[in-house]
């Protein structure tokens, strides 16, 4: 029996919601276990001004938490899976992927206008190179600006008129009770989500079998398969969390479908493809689709991005 679990988490409002969600689920599964939280400040939390793509290295929102896990300061870590690099440090495992929330991006506009209705030159805030590329591909006349900070800060900046609209993950808005602010849920025909967007993962040490057995009960098999397909694709493309790659895997009418796109940062080059198969083939489908995209020219797009410094958006 596991007597006590310390969960490592970031201190943001959304991260704490996710950590409390996992804590409550574990408490229901094992009422005799005490579950506590420990907040840990990451590089991504310390620097809230620079575009995320310009921060050093991979895993800027999780590295310090993984370090605490390896040093046994915490027992498990709760992450947004879209922040987790495809290579997990030796000695750690993703023990569970919880049921996914809505995968879509959401538009919040100051005047209630939908994406297609925004005026020429509309100022749109985002922290994501993927969203930047998608928005520029949809409408080259948009002005894309950096948007950092917690959810309250981002919405406040919109309300103050610093942006005409902002784009955020719908999952976070729903989890924190901000659904009423959503002007438009962006169709996946326009905006494929980030890899693993909307999924919460639980990481623990590989050598803790009792804890892994307990955490495994939080797994949602369809979500885990979808995330596995998307993350395999990302790994094969040698992309990171901050590259213009979108992907969405799901079971649909008895089929397992994976769609993905790779874009240039300016949105002028846009490659998109899909593949179908069985859910049990999730990982191989991700690998196969990545190879198709690379043959279609994704390798050249990603080489240009890797060779150049991350695009710096004007900050507000």
C-alpha cells in the first residue's frame, strides 16, 4: 500500500487544477493514501516575457519538476502532455494519460467577431508558433503578437484593448470555467491542435511498482493511444513542443484516424495529410504518417526552422 504521495506541479492556475484533479482521483481510488501537492517553479514560469520558442532547451515547463521527481522530492508529476518532450529522462515513465478534454483551439475576440470576421490587420495574441503559422496561413493580413502570462493576464490584456483577439486551448478555458468567453471554437479543418493538446499526463519513477500500479488506474486507453500516435509522429519529425506542427488522433466510427500538418512559420507553406488504421497500431501509424510528411517536404520546412533563430513576435 502507498501511504503518502507528493505531487509535483507548476503553480499556474491551470496546472493546479490538473494537479487537484489527479489528487482527487487518487484519493478516491485509495482513500487510505495521503496525497499532497508541491509547487515547483520552472524556467517557463520564471520568464514570462520572451516567446516560449526562444527559451532554452526542451521541456521548459517540466524540467525542474522532473528533477524533483528523480531526486525523490516528489513522487509523481502532473503535466499538460503537450508540454512533455517526446524523450523522457531515464528512470521516469508516463504512468497514466487521463481522459482528454476538447482538443480544439478557441478564439476570444474583444468585439465578438469570429476569425473570418476580424478586420484586416487585426492584432491577434498567441504564445505558439503553431498558432502563428495557422493564423497566417488562414489570413496573411493578421498581425500576430506574443501573448504570455496566466489565463487571467491574457484575458485582461484582451479586455484592455492590447489585442483584437487571442487564441488559447479550449481545454484550459473549459477546465477553469471560462467557456462563456469563447467567441469561436476553431474547426480542426482550420487549426489542427498541438500534439497531445487537452491531455493530462502523470509521470513517476520507473522503479516504483506500487505507485505505478495505482497511477495506472487513471489511464484512459483511447486517449493514451491517441497521444501515443501524435507523440510518435512528433518524435519521427524531430520536432519539439514549439514547432509549427499540428496533429490529432482519435477513434471515429470504428476507425483510428491520425491527421497532421507541418507549416512554415509564416504560414505560406502548409503540408497536411492523414492516415487510418487500428488503434493497436497507434505508434506505427504515427511513424508512417511522419515519413509521408517528410517525403512531401516537411524535412525542408523543419530544417529551415532549426537553422534559423525562433521567430520573434512583437510583444505587448
